C-alpha cells in the first residue's frame, strides 16, 4: 500500500510525491532518496520541531454528523409504557486526514485556529461538549436511549513546514490535509438533533427482566455494559 508522502520544496526544485490523497506528479525526474511521510511532517508541526503554518484554509458547508448514543440504556421490564427523564452528555472532537484526532491544547489545534481566524474571522473549535436531559418513553419489553447528531464542518488546507536546517535534504515540506470537526449550532442553517430511539429487547436482555432485582421494573444500564446495535 502506498504510504502518504509529503510535498517538498527546497532550493530551485519542486518535487511532488504521493500526497495524502494518493495523487502523484513530478516537476523534475524522481530521485531515489529518503522522503518523509505526511504523518511525520505533521508530527513535527505538532511538536514544534518544524515551524508550521496551515495555508489557504477552505471551510466546507456544514452537515449533520452521524447519530450517536449519548445516554444510558433504559429497559422496560413492566407490562405498561414507561416514561423517565434521562441526563445525557456528548463530546465531539476533531480529526484530520493525515494524523488522526486533533488534541485539544496541542500544537496542531493552535495552528489551525490561528489560520482559520485570520482568514475568515471565524472561531474554529476542535471540541464541543453538550449536556442536557430528555424524557424517554419506552413500551413494554423495549430498550430506549437518547441519540444525538452534531453539526459538523470540514476545513481543507495545506501544512507548510520550515526547518532551520534541512531535514530529509530540504528546508520546506508541504502536506495537504482535511480537518473534520464540530461547528456551532445553526451554521449554514444546520442544527444538532437530539432524539429518542428504541428497539425490542434481545433474548439475552429479556433474561435480565426475569431476575429478582429487575422483574417488573424500569432500569438503566451504562452503554459500556451493553452494546446498542
């Protein structure tokens, strides 16, 4: 499998290797020499070893992210509909196509924030946490939970790294990247969605209702104790 390669620029030549998007082009004949991966370049940006900037950021249209379970599971072992208020909490972070998640308070986060703010006067957030409560209504023999979809945005741009001394035989390296992260509610008319979902209990879950502690009761379980399909 082709490894992600950085774009390099040093002296008077420009050579394009395999980018983070898999494209290959060459302005001059390829030379058999060691080249860094895109991940290595971005890691130097994060650590401060390279003097980096995130150039020409472009913000995409907001969209609604995939729904995710944000509450405990509510089991109704009774023979009547049940209603219960459940507190939920959801933290959505950011990730980039080159190096995975964007660490809050890390060097990458600060560089992206400065670039987007300078270009768009827009405050980019690498993480968003929201907590509230919702009333869950569950029919007998079913399991319910609170699900939430976060408004998201993608920001594309190019990392430029400058080294005081040549690294991999060059002073400058360039890496295309796409950052995906949470956006403020209402961005481009999109709003985060909080809904109640439910399903019938599985055979194993029905067995829980037959124990002395849960028989004819409504009870909750933490999602780590029970996976939701």
